[in-house]
C-alpha cells in the first residue's frame, strides 16, 4: 500500500489553490471504492502471481489517477512521466507526492484491456 512521505502534506498545502476544477471533480469520482477495487483487480490479473511475487506494484488509485491525467492532457507515457516528476500539482493530484514517480511500463501494459470481457 502507498504510504505518505513526510513532504506530502507540505506539497498538498502549497498547491491546493493551483489545482484545476476537473481535478476536484476527478477526486469526487475516485472516491468510489468500487472503481478503485476494479482497477486493483485488473492489475492483479496481468500475471497469475502478481499479488504474491516480485516487488510491490503501484497502488491502483495512483495508476488510475496517472491514466486520467495522461488522457486529460493527451500525453504519451513518456511525457506523463516527465511532467509528473516536474510538477507539484500533478504529484499531488496523482498521489505520487514526494515519492519516486512509478515507471509507466509495468502498470500501463494492460490499461487498454481494462473493462473488456
């Protein structure tokens, strides 16, 4: 699970008035626990032992927020990574905070297949 870093509260306080209106709306939508659980389950299906082997994956909420930002801005994964690393507002919105930006390749691989049956 994602744990808060020391600087996360400082970042949130500093950028609160810089957030765009769509970010507040997205926060409300992402309050739906069922949505986040669906993404968590989709991430776990990428490989049969995803939940029990290897390093811990990026939390589902962070993955979802990164994908939302990517699509709202119409960015590639490379641009998404660069912009989140450099921008405190995006770090706050995506819940990356003061942590290292997760590499997009592992969690993005199955994103196009989510919700398909």
